[in-house]
């Protein structure tokens, strides 16, 4: 496993934060997936305070202060610590892939309680078996709590194919952009519940 010092960690974290700001922050995503013969959905959201947890580093800064320092390219080595167990190192390996997750083929699966304590209800992972993001159930939308350099199939069983992903600003009522559509699928033919369908307004 590649080992990053603080200098190289800053470069990775700052770049990932700027990508996060552009593609994920203050956005909600509706993930439509196939579970056996049923079509299911989950809604997830990304905010500034979530980014710190995904890096795994320890800091005395608040989550918002840490994120702001990243966006302003002011994050310094004195601002954070890297654990000696390799957890941060593993996260840094895949953190650059995070911003692309919602626009590519991915899988969804409920977390398997295998004895490892993870505060996540389910995971969304890429099909390259390198990135898995854990989400917890929220009141309005679910939110990210952890990131792993791990094959989703080791964390979830069964894993479910994602059919489509829609996005919107967290202030908007309806999903107005399709960021991913599986091959052979048509937005109008997705078997969605009526209340979900009413919240999708794609300009064709």
C-alpha cells in the first residue's frame, strides 16, 4: 500500500475538496436500483460538513473550517493528523474517485454486520471494486459517513445494480438532471412509485 506523508496528503485532500465542491456539495441524488424484481430508490445528500469524515484525518478544526481551508488552499500540516493504522492511507488512495461516483455505473447494498463496527446502513460502490461509500439513514435524505478502499461485495450482500441517478440542488424540489442511466434503460420507463416520479423533471 502506498504511504502518503502530510505534504502529499494535503495535495490529495485539497484537490478532492475542490472536486467535491463542484460536483457533490449542496446536491441531492436520487439513486434508482434493481432489487430482485423490484425497483427501489434511495436519496442521498452531500454537505460541507460531510467531507472531513470521508478523509479519515483527525483535526481540531470544525468540519466546516477544515473544508473551507481546503477550498482556499490553506490547509497546513499542523491542521491535521494521520493515524498510524493505515486507515487514512487507504482513504487517500480512493478519495480522488469520490466526485465521479454519482456519474458512473455503481452498485448499492445494505451493510453486512460482520463484526466490524461501521456506522453505516448501506454502501454505494463503483464496479471497479475499489471505492465504497457508506451512508446513514437521515430524516430527509441519507448522508455519507465513511469511505473505504474496498470492494462493495465485501461489505454488502446482496449488491444491487443501479439503473439511474438523478441530481438537484438541495434547495430545489425536483430532480432536474440525470447523471447516470444504465445501458438499455429509459427514464420514462423506469418503474418508479408515483410520488417519486412526480419529483423528476428532466428537460429533454
